C-alpha cells in the first residue's frame, strides 16, 4: 500500500493500483471515507453516521472532473462511472468519527488486497461491532497499540533530540527528563548531587 501526497499525485499512474482510499472532511468537523475501485470504476463515500446513500453520485461527478484535470496520459482510460454502496455499521457514539473511519479503512484495505470482493456484483460489506461499549474498547486497544509500537524517546536528550553519549548528561530532579550538560550550558564539572530543575520545570 502506498500513501499518496497531494503534490505527487500527478506523477502517479493510478491505474497501477487496485483502488484508492482517502479521508474526506465534511463541514470542517466530520470525517468521511472515500473509496475508489478502478476495476469496477466505482466510488463510495462512507459516512460513519449514515449508510452509504445513492446521492454519493456527486462524488462520482467530482471525481470525474478530477481525473480530467490530472491530464495523466497513462490514465487516459480511467473513469469512475458508478456509485457502489458499501454496507457498514453506523457509529453509535458521538466521540470520534476519525477513529471510526480508521477501523473502516483498515477493513476495506484488507478486503481490497486479500479478497477483491468489489469485483463481484454482491454489495461490498464491512462489519465490526459498533456499540458504545465496543467502540470504547477498540479505542483503548488502538491507543495501547500506538504506545507499544512507538519508539522509546527516553534515551534522547530532551533539548537537542539526539542520543549521542558525548559528554556528561544531566537529569532533571523534578520531571526526570535527561539532557546533555552542553545543551543546557552547564559545565562538565557540575556536581550531580546539586538539585537541578530543567528549564521546563523551573
Ligand atoms: Zn542535547
Ligand atoms: Zn524537568
């Protein structure tokens, strides 16, 4: 899977890909998901609060205009001609549509790459429990995953962000952040027994 940045889109041949999945912000505060599938030339707009509706045809015409605008020769035959409903659960709490959209995105990506069901005439489906309690649990798991897979920044100087061992290090006696003595403008001879609060904690 590739992440496409807007400024590089013109150089990419979209027809080399199975499809595209993108985030769409509605009214500045609500996230929807846009799914394009080249083989069936279909497009869907997924709203966490509603089933996907045929009025997504607006998305079809907007995307057609976008393809014309690109003028990419390799993609000259590429078209989006129909709207494809995708059955999905409805978000049953009002906390975070961004998170809900992320779950839908993972499921769609998995289906697109493992079993391209969008090839068939059977409506494509995404399923996961979406009750308040289930979403709360998934959010917690999601947060734990991010924390567990994040780099440990504890070995880096909190001032310069580098981990080099050159020179003496000094630890804050209030927050336990570590710094290169040099980055703090402290002489190497500074006694570590002296109480030292870092610039954040002064
Ligand atoms: Zn440093
Ligand atoms: Zn501190």
